[in-house]
C-alpha cells in the first residue's frame, strides 16, 4: 500500500473539511472492508483516509413502526441485524445485511459503505431499493436527500462528489400489509458474492390482493435496479403461482447480465426469475401477516 | 526364468511381444538379456547405467528401490512403470 | 523521500496497556505481528476471506487485516495469546486439543478467537449457528467436523460450570 | 513372503490405537507455534516478487534502476543471477524434475509462461518499501498468444510454450517437431477389443475437470541468511526440508553442505509444498544484501504462481455384461502440466480402474503444457480426475443393467493378485472389505426422504484408489538420563505425525507417550528424510521409529547384560524394562538403565534409516453422500456424508479420521465449486479466497468416518498411510448422487450451479 495519512474527525463538518482537501486525495473510511482491499490492490487510490466511525451522528441506528428507520453511515451490518425493531420491521434489509461476508466482516462493513462502494452485486442495495430508501448526503454547502436507487451510477461509481458524505439512510415505516424480503444465489452458503440478488417489498390488502410492489435486482446489470414491469404485474393479483411466474418472467426479461467468473449471463437471467418468484412470495407471505 | 513385461510403447521393439522370458540375477541382467533379443529396449529405459528418471521398476509387485541392481528370483515378474509421487 | 508519518497509539492488548508507533498504512495485523511480537495471529489472505487473522476488537470479532492499526486508539484487543489465563487454557483451547480439532494449526488461532466471540454472545449455539458464525474462518485440513464438535463441547462445558 | 494378517492373532497394543493429545498442541492453541512467516532475525529485510501480468510473453528487457534508487532497497535479483543448469530430467525431489525448468519457474528467463510467473525479486527495509520497489521494476514484454486448455494445446497449430520440447513416447515421425505434449504413455493389459465384444452394455463419455488448488491457509514463505563464508540457512514452510536443500542446491549450483534448511511449522501443504518457489530467491537476496531476507507470498501469488493440480480432459469407455461383470475399460487422459512438463496424468491412468478387477484395460496418458502455473502434487495426484470419470460410468452401467451400483462394485472388486493397468498386481488390499462396510453402514439403509418443492434428494457412492509411497526416512531416539526419550525425525508434521511417531516409540519402549518428546529436525540434525507426502510418514518414518526403538532396546539389553555380567541372550526387553532370563525377578527398568548409562558405555541413542519401498500398502477410500439439488438454480447441498477408508492400522484414530474428513471436504470443494477461472488472455480472474470457493463450515454436514483396518502385511503395525486417498472418491460420489436425485449426469467439474442447471435442462 502506498503511504497514507489517517484522520478520525468527530463531527460531520470536520469530516467534510478534510474531504475538501482535494490535494490530499481524501477518501471516506467506514467499515473499510472493501476500501482497504482496493487500496492494497491498487484498484483505488487515496492519500488521506477520513475515518467516520467516531462521528456520533453517523452511528445513529433507530427504528420504530411510526417513524421508520434511521441508519447512520458508519453503522456496521451486525448492529442492524441485532436491532430488534429493525429485524421486525425490515426483515429483508436485515437478511441482506446478514449475508454480507462473515461475522468478522459484518462487524465492520456498513450498509452505507456497501451502497457507496457501487458494486453491482452489493447485497443491501437491492434491499434498500425495494424499500425506496433515501440517503442524506452532506456536502460542503448543504445537505440533500437522494433516492438510494439514484446513488450508484455505474460499477464503482456514484453521484457523490469527493467532498460528499453519506450521513444517513432513511426508510419509511412499512405500511399495513407491507413487508420486504431479500435472497441471493451464491454457490457456497456463506462468504460469497451474489451471482444474482433480488430484493422485494410487497403490500397486500385485507383480502390478499397486492396493492403495491417494488422489486430490485442485483448482479444482473451494471448497477442494482428496479424491475418495474415485474413489480407492476403483481399489483391487483393475489400473488398466486401464476402471478409469481409472470413476475419472474418479467424480471428475467429485465435482467441485463454479463458472463463473468461468477456466472454466465444465461444462468443469471434464468435465476433472476427464479429468485424473484421466491422473494416476492416470501415478502407477500410476510405482508399478509401484517394485516 | 523371470518374466519381463514390455511397456506398450516398446513393443514395437519386441515384434509386439508383451512379455519376454529371460534369466538373470538382477533387473539389470534381465534387461541386458532382453536387449540382446530385442535391441533398443535397454536404451529406452536406461540412462548413464541407471534407470532413466522417468522409469521405475516393479519386481513381484513391489517398486524396487535398487533399480537395475534389484535382485530377482527364478520366477520374478518385472514391470517397468512410472515412478510414483504423492501429495 | 519524506519519512512516513508515524502515529503514536495506545491500546489494551490482552489486558495490558500498550503503546506503539505505526504508519497509517499498516494494518492491525501487521502491527500485532511485526511491531508487537504477537505472531499468534496469522495472515492467510489479507482480504478478509479466511479469518486466520481474527481478533476481538472491544467485544466484536474482526479480521485484523481489514483494520488499520490507526483505528484502535483507546480500544481493547484480544488475540489468541490472550485466551488462556496464564497456564490455564480456555475451555475452547482444551476442547480443540481433546477433539483433535486442529491439524496444521495455522487457522486455529482465528477459529479460537472467533469461537470465543460467538460463545461470549451465545453460550448455547446450535450446530448450525456455530457453522454460520465460523463460516468466515477457512480450514483446509479438518473438514470442520472436529472443530464444530469442539466448539459445541466447549460451550456445553462452559454452561455447566 | 507376506502372511495373511487375518489369520494372525491381533497384537495387543498399549499406546497404538489410543487418542493422546498432540505434543505440539499447546503451542498451536496458544499462538506460540512458530511458522515460517513468524521467523524473525536481527537486521531482517523484506522481499517482494515482481510477477508477469501476461500469460505468455517474451521478456525484452528488465530495468531495475528506478527500484534500486528507492531509499530502503537493498538488493534486486533477476534470472541473470541464477546459474545455467542442466536441461534434462533428473531424479530430484519426489519424482523427476528438469532442473532447467525448475530454475526457469523460479525466475523466468527469456519467456514468461503464465500470469504471475516470477520475473524479479527485491529486498528492502519494510514490506511496503519492497512492494513499492517491485512496482518500479520495469519489464518490457512482447506478448504472445496463450494456450490455456489441454485440447487446444494438443492441436497442430497451437502456440508452442517451449521451442525445444519434443514429445517423449510420441509418434517417432514427429520427433523433430516442437509440441506442447511433453509425454505420451500407454498402458495395456488383456485384450480390450475382446472385452468390449463380450459386453452387453457399453458406455463412452468424455469428462472435463478444472484446475484446482490445494488451498492451504498458510501462504508460502522463506527466510534466508547467508554467512560471509557462503553458508546459507533457510527457514521455510515445506513438506520436505531435504527436498528444499536438494532443489535449491541444484538451482543455485551449490554443494548440499552449503545449505541448511529448517522446516518451520507448516500451515498445510497437501502436496503443494513439495517443491520450491521463494527459497532460492531469499538466498540470492540475502547473499546480495548481506542481510537476512524474508519473503512471504500474498494469497494472489499463491493462487497464480504456485502449483495447483491439473485440469483434465478424459475419455472413458467401459463395458459390462448383463450379469454385472466389467469386461473392459479403454481411456485416454490429457492433463494440464502447466507451464512445464510433469502432470500426474500417468498416476491418474494407473489409479483409474484400480478398484476393479477388469481383465482388459487400455489407457493412454498425455502430459500437456499450457500457459498456466506449473502443477504440483495435490493429495493422491491425478487420481481424483480419473476416478470422477471412471466411477460415474460404473454407476451408470450399474443402473443400465438394473444392478445396485454398490453391488456391482463389490462383484468386481479388486483383490490381492488383481493386475493393474500398468502391470503389477495388487498386494493385500481392503477394497472388498470397504465395499462390504459401505453396504452394511447405517447410511446405506437410511431412508432418503423427500425435499420440498423444487429440491430433489439423491444418494451416491464412489471409491478411489491410491498407491501410497514408501521412500526414505531417518529417526533417532535418545534415552535421557531421567528415563524419558527424545525422538527426532526429519518429517515435517502437518497432520499430527509427530505424535503418531511418538506413539510408536512409546509402544515399543514401554513408555507413556507423554514421556517421548518428538521433534522435527533440520537437514544438519537428522539423516535424509523424503517429503511428508505420499501418505508416507506414519508408514515410513514410523518404520524408522520402530526400528530405532529396536536399536534402543538392543542397547538396553546390552547395558543390562553388562550390569549383570551375563550374556545378552540371557536378558530380554519387556514392557519398559529388561528382565533377566536366568535370575528370576531380576529387572532393570528403562529409567534405571538410562540413569546408569554413563557407567555402562555412554548415552543410549537408537537410530534407524529406511527405504520403505517394500513396505508400501495401498489405500482404498469411499464416500457415500446424500445431496439436495435445487432444480431451479442448480445449487447442490451436501446433507449427509460418510467416508470409508482402509487404513491398515489406525495409529491415532482421531488423526486418521481427520485425514479422512479433511480429504473428503477438499474433494467436495473440487466437486462443487473450486476452479481456476482464466479470461481469454490467460489472466487468472479468481486469485483470492472470495472467488476461489473452498468449502466453508456452513456448506457441510458432519463427515462420518468409518475406519476399516485390513493390515498391511509389510508393516510392523499394519499401517498403510492415510493422507491422500480420501480426496479421490468425492467428486464421483457427488456426481452419482446428483444423477440419483435428478437423472442428470454432470460431466464437468466443478458441478457448480450453472453447470448443474445446464445438465438439468439437457437431461434425457
């Protein structure tokens, strides 16, 4: 690794100031589980690491059924999984957070970092997209909110400027009859990168009819994205077998996978449909329990 | 008399014979005897008066540590085989 | 060439206060091994995929290859060297020996540390929970069978005493 | 000649067959054990190796000037610093090696032959400075087209790796033509055409297996220091310190006496640490810098540039009669050697059908160079690829004639006297006993049950054969004045062999095993000992220990006789002491004799050396496995697994089980997910543990071991050796289970989800 400097600001403003020193080639260090590997391999460069883990505001983790979820940018995945209200309200997001790497990695890696790293295969990203999460971005002059679905633009690239900081992720409280789920296909049972990942949020009414749905696909395009036709096809159905098959078919159609070391395009397209069926069915099952 | 089995690749030197029955006290003696009957067999298996590095000899189903010097009995069966290694 | 910036850090390592100098680019693993002489923690991959370098940071198991030494100011680190109480082995260490749960032994420190972190949080794990929580620790010798048995047996013994 | 062990009363053992705690255990659970990367010396420098970014390229120039100018850089070496060595096969290390190939693999000379091929090395004051310096070494390449696949490499118009390589055993008409095929070897017994003519059912299929790595957790490392008089000392992670000494001497042109090699604790090897990579570089850098130098590979280096085992392309044709007699097998096997010749293809051919008594067999083996790393041994080298092909065809033939596959195997089981394809006959083996144990097992009769929805369950079984090795070993036992014993061998201990050896010494000497202190010595401190490999340590080093203990006992008897002033025939060693045969009740314990040794002739030291070739006992292994296949995604889960192995005699049953379980899981990884993935230009795309997918704990059930003990008559305790054969059966067993579950035959390894799903789509 090249020479580095390290700083650990204790406020967002202090962090932003450091991130503004472009001559020092600064970069945000949260969990570090992607960044340190990238710095060592030369895939990314930095001369100043701004460790945001000592900023109280970025360690906020709050969830309740009225106000929803506030998830600070430095909160490790393990804490999300251990948070009773988060588990209860956002089982799909928790499933995704608990799939990232090992226990060791989950104790460091953050949901925000998973998003900002911009991997097409990031597990929590489809889960966040399915929940229509928003990101609070602090920049040099002001704070702004953007949809999680708009943060990543291409593999490894985001809309964030060098001196922007993702302070917090927010998710609305789930509506009545609404629930989420996430599944991925990996060849092993742990310690792997999604070959396909699918997150879904499904809302059903009292007689089991779907009133709203969001389906997000990971690892089958240059970035995670919403499969809007597949989601729309569910609305008005009872989320029965025929509806699941149709949603799966449309998800496969929406997938734009490539062939790489982790799977062929053909395989990914097919499995995107399979997982969509399974994930939607699970989200709908959970939704029905919330009527 | 001992039986020397000829590896398939060398059977072109023995007119297709799969085995040659000869007598001798050691593997080297047997090989010399085979070579007198079928010239070229010895050269294919021996380098600098030792078995070539890619050749081992099995005498009565045991890979023989002494190579050409290995003693044989009246009824020995001799095979030339690849040397074995393990992991 | 300018001299690399040296950071001065204080931490608690296996219950002892320690201070050390390091470069910002040095990982906790490098500092433990090269600067502090604690070579019990092993490097298997340096990418967080094998768990051989597992240490407990405050109360959580992490890969020390993915932690910068600079990050540990004021924190508490437990390594394999800190598991035994003097000559008195930790039950996990004893059960690893009794069950022959190690062969080459190079993954063993990471497994012991990760298993200790698991049992600290969950004293009565199921076999599946043990396998899940140790999925970040690769062992190539044992096929995991004896390791899982040793952890379950240590947990049972620790619960009964 | 050999006697039938089944007819002999089994010897009663006091120590053998028990499960004492390993002598190195406390050091390993407390972090005190010293592995190669833990070695530190005053003034130590750290090295880094420059590696080729190309799979096949000519080196036009190497410019080290910028690196040399970096503060902290103390030495740089390139192939210009290596002497020219002989270009012909030599009996070197475990098998035969071409010293020139070995040298060129350590540092590329004119050409790089794989992605990651070492080109230069640098030593500096810290690992970070060394890495920076390595990045400053500029190498100019002329990139050449790579050839990555055995079939492509055998084509007439294939790019040629070695302009001077000619096919040994090939068509004499092509003897002058360069080729990537280093060797063709034919084996034949019986009359294959007649065998097929007698068959009622014949199946012929082709199989492909991917290149896989041993995957030891500890990367290769080496620390070297060179004294001003040129005496070099090396600490490294190796399966054979004497092989390191021999290979380094050959590559560096040094006499053996100028090299001393200390085997550090070794963090796994599985065959991959039987050759050298870093050791000569550390010596050269230490010599050039005047400081000790440490080199440690990254995981990427390990995967790119150390020896995995061969990927392969195998065609097998087998015939069976309606009543279940296997009549013929005809196979061709082409294995990737990697960048330099020397794949285990011949051993693959020799093992392929060895679990079976088949009269008519023909195999042709092709050793093929490709632009991938030079392969090294991996647990029963060559056998797993071959068994995957043969054992799945046997399964399919059984189903075709409506016979239980296990029963077909038992009916055709190899036994003592069955000839193998290369000619020699099996000696006493436990193949039939193993199959009978499998038939009797709980697992065989347990119901499979049904899985949910798209998941299907199946059960499969396969066997595997491995020769095992004998080779040379040395041991000394010093009796200490307090009546304890110090046991020294030269076998690096990976799986607990220090303790198995101590158990054999304790058994013979009548000592508690805790009072025998075993250690593994460096090359100056014990007689030559070949590698820890070929499943040979408990067999061969164990034999040396056994013999050294006899030497000790003989000396103890002499001392007793001297003490009692009687003839040596009038005393007898028994259970830890010497009894007088003439004076009733007169006895001197080992401790008493040890204490008085100074007065009866000096210290008591037993020693023995062996070449254990005649003592080898071959091994059979088997796996029964239940799987669940997700028929919509192709994912396969192993849900139950029982492993069977004829071990001869289990000295330390827990360690034997450990070898069986560990090998089984390596085989499961090979079966399901492990593979080298190259892009079209020959860059290794998965050079880390994230994407080189070895099994994790959650992937597996418990692995139930069933130990079968058919004593090896050529060993004093009946030992066969247990390290390797356990890896052979799993891929075939799993393929058979997948077929049982789904009807689909997967003909390529790994049987990863995309491959399984594709097979499901094309099943008949």
